[in-house]
C-alpha cells in the first residue's frame, strides 16, 4: 500500500574502523621492517631491492586483494568453502614432493624466485570449511559424530604439517579453532581436560615419576570425593592403595624380586581400578566412570610424555622447550634469539631510543628481526609506549572481530569471525610472548607487521573475508 509504513532491511556498510586499524598496523610493520634491516647504501624506503621495498609490493598486492574481496558476493564463500579446503589440502601435501626446505621445514614452494608458504592460506580455508559444516542444519556440537567431523577437519592439516612438513609451530596455530568451538557451545570439560594435560606435561619435567603418580592418585581421589561427597571412603581408598603398594614392595623383595616403588604403586592402582569399575557398574555410579576415564587418561599421558618428547620433537625444538622451562640455559645457542630480543626491548625503556637508533637492531644482534622478532624492533626504538600502542591496536582488532561475529545474522559468518579472531589472537600472543620470554620460540609471524608476502596476503584475506561477511549480514531497519 502506497504511503504505508513498511520496513526494509538495508546493509549498514563496511566496518571502516577495522580497516583503519589494519592500515595502521601494516604502516607500523613497513616502518619497523625498514628500521630492522636499514642499510645506509639503500636509504630509500621504496628501494625494491631491499626487504622494505619488497614488503611495499606485498602491501600493494594485499590491498588490491582486500578491495577485491569486498566486491565479491559473500555467497561465494559459502559455495567455495569445501572445494577450497580440499584444494588447499592437496597443495599442502604437494610440499612433500615439490617443497623447498627452509630451516628444517619443507613448507614452501619456490615459484619464480618467490617463496610461498601454503599453510598460511590453509588457516583461511579451514576457517571457511568449519563455518560451512557447522552452520548446516544437520550439525549439532553436542553429538559425537559432529564433533568428530570438526576434529577431523582441524586435525588433517595439522597431521600433514607435522608429519610431512616438519613444521610444528605452524601446526599449533590450528589449536586456535578451539576458541571458536568454545564460543559455539563446546563442552567446557574438554578445556578443563586440556589444561590438565598441559599441566601434567610441564610437571613431568620438574617432578619425579613416583611423585607425579602420587599427585595423580590424590588429585583423582579428592575430585571423586568432591563430586560425590564420599570423603571417608576416599581416605580409606588412599590408605588401601598405600598399604597395598608397601606390601607389594616388601613382599616381592622378600621373595627375591626387586621392583621399584613406582612400579609397585602402579600395580596397586591397576588392581584398585578393576575393583572400582566392578563396584561402579554394580551400583550404577556414572560420575565415577568420568573420574576413572580422566585418571586413566592422565596416567597414560604421563607415561608417553618422555617418548613423545624424545621421538616426535626435533632436536632444536626439544632444546627450545628445555630452555623455555629453565631446565637448560644456552644464551649463546638455542636461547640466543630470545635473550637478545629481551635485551632489545628492555633497552627501549619507556619512550624508546628513537627511529633508526636501536643498537641491538642496527648491529644485527637479534636474528630474524624483520620477521619472527619484529616486535623487539618496536620495543627498542619506540619503548613501552610504542609496544602499548601496537598491542592496543591488536586488542581492538580482535574485539571488533568478535563483535562482527556477535552481530551476524547467520551461523556461517559468526563462526568464521570467531575463527579469524582466534587465529589472530594465537599469533599475537605467541609471537609477542616469545620475544619477551613468556613463550617458547616456535617461529610464527606477527600479523601485518612481520616481513613476508605469504603472511601479509593471507592475514589480509582472513580479515577482509570477515569484513565482507559483516557488511553483508550487518543490518539496520529503515522506514519507507
């Protein structure tokens, strides 16, 4: 009816605040790369023979790609999500046969003198395929089949990256998708268990096996008591385990068999678990099963830590872990990069030494200072204030991505934005953390700031797809 009040849904436009943050970060990155590898013989920041000149080319290509993404209809990301994922998996597999080895990782393609790292783009395609699968009507995050599908989609590229490319650091980034799963309602117990296993992994380096086993027994027993209120039974159980282990230890020694206290306690626990399972089955105590599974899993995990550490990690990775945990100090070897980075950041004090005045940077004390350790250049030249500004920009970027996800009208856009926020958060925490000694050195770039064409283009794509989905789904109501 003409003249009547009707409602029309109209697009609210691009999120130009996020675009501004993006532009500021790439500008900071470009200037920082210039400062990190400054050469008086090539003083022009536009010199294409130097890293800063090449980075300008990547910035230009990234801006072109970003603008192009904003012009593409968002429905194509729905349609192409699965084909792009499987194509990226094939490309990832191809590095095992055609890839170039750089610093022990066969993770790069060499094309016309340009190195391309496909894993940077697999993060995007994995985000898209997760959004596509999890937004389907048949998906239910509380069903084992759906959870298995998600784990398979995340785990497949991780297995290829670790097994064929030998790039554990890049594989760990895929753990960032668990941020999205939490936001989508995945069981909080999974994260509790994950935290427990991380704690056990760290404890296994500091605590003797016998002590760790005792801690597990006591912790598991009191966890069961907390859930069921059977404190008296728990104390009796602990006493029974101790007496059984002592009887085994001294009884076997009297019989001429010498077993360690650890093995005797392990046998006592194994026997007790059999009786607990039978008791729980007879009395239908489901909570006991949960504690038993968690305890048995923890016990099995502690038994495999040494094997995994010795046989899965490479020698340089093992040394980095030991250095990070403070169990091995090698300031001239594996710990050199992190130590020099901390010295550079610390020397910047509050306001920094000034642009192109960083001595640690100028005299190449910090290796990889334009890539993995670019943040130390910012810290040395711009000090605490400069570091705070960069971190504030990253916090704003992540919060805006989360806000994009919250206001999405469809699950696809919401899930993708959460994935993007998780990837950025993981990269930022790990990269900055390793430059200040809070994280082990695993070699991943700082988004939009580190030198590199693959990472610059991939992070731009990751962000601008989120911007396009946000532009398409963010709406307001107008009267006509």
